C-alpha cells in the first residue's frame, strides 16, 4: 500500500504543473486586462500599477515568477481586493465551500445510497419505480432551477428555512440539498446496478443457504461488493461538488470560493482565478487519491495490478 500511494502522489506533480501552466497562459492571453474596466487612468498611474503587479514584464518572466511564488505557497495579491492576498481570500471562502460540499455529499450518499439499495432489492416494484423516477428528476433538473424551486417552496412558502445567506445550520439545508440532488441521482443508479449484479452471485446464494437473515445477507455480503462503483464515483463527484458549488453559492448568497472565482473572472483578476483553479485541482487530485486508497482497501486486487 505505501508504494501504491507514493506512486499516485508522485503523479500529482506533472498534472499540477500542466494545469497551472495552461491556466496561466489562457488567462494572460485572453482579451482585456485587470484594469480595463476602471475609469480611464493616466498613463503614469497605469504604468505604476502594472509595475507594482509586474504586469510590465514579459509574459515568460511573469510565468517564471508566478511558478516560483506557487512553489513557495504564495498565490499572489488580488487585483480586485488590493488589501488582501489570494491566500487570505481562499482561507476565508474555503471552509464555507468545504462545509457546503461535505453536506451535499452526505445528502448524495445517504439519499442516493438508500434509494439505490431499496430499488436493487425490490426490483420492478413500486419502490424501484419511485427511486428511478427520483434519479431521473435529479439528473434532469439543473441547480439554477432546483435552487429557486426549493427556495420558493420551503423558504418563502412554508418558512421552514432561511431564503439565503450563511451563518447557522438552517442556512445549509437548501444549498446542500440543491447541490447534492444531482449526485444522489447518480449514486442511486450506480447502487441499484451494483446490487442487481451482486444479488444473483454464488456467494449470496451460499449465505442464504446457510440460513442467514435477509438483512444480514444484504448488508454484510451484498452491499460491500455493490458499492465499489459508487466508491469510484465519489472521488470525482466530491471535487465536482466543490467546483459546481459556484452556481449554488451565487443563488443562495453564500460567501464561498465560488463567489471569489466569479468576481475574479468578471474583473480579470488573474491571480484570484488562478488561485481558485489551483485549489480546485489540488482538491480533485486529493479526493481521487483518497478514493483510490479506499478502493484498494475494499478490493486488494487493485494493489496487485
């Protein structure tokens, strides 16, 4: 296992290098600049500002300088928030986005896993039909539609939860459900497919022949094998939850990383956009590594391969 983990971690370096390099050149070669939307500035003032942020240097010099800063853990100053660094802004938004993403994944795993398990055990029943109808609804309705619908029903209509904002656990409910429903639908479909594949195998029939209770057969023998596809899906899904939270954070007015990413993109805040891209990339690679380790633990054949 240590060799397997070390090999996967070593693969992070070239991937991150490519992501940082591509993101840097795409941002810098895009039309416009960070100060083009401001009022017309005198040439001397503009020159002083560009010199402060090293924008007057050649593109390659800026690139080498930025790589050096990233290696030291410095993501640079924000153009939009001159008194704050990108590290500080990400430090403020990351815990919020992480909490929202974690709650959304709990919704996805619990809701989707339960629906898929019941659908797989009760194939072609009313429960199966309802579970797959939920899955179809989840993958069909986008976040920017589901969010306002839930807001209209449970916040404005019933008054059970706040409309928007952040601060208490009640503010987390609607955004987490909005963000987690799409992934719950996929978890439900994967769990159902895994259960249908496992439920007819010999070791399940053997467990039943030994007189074990049906609940024991399902939970102890069928579920661990049936959830392997779900475990593989959770890595990319966890990172996608964080990156996809941009829309949900905007709809519900949540002060997460997504807000800074959108603001940075609209204002050509190069360092802010690059910082969020790097943060999202590290999260994606980390979640994939954790899932691979968990998968190797559940299925030792992965380590051998």
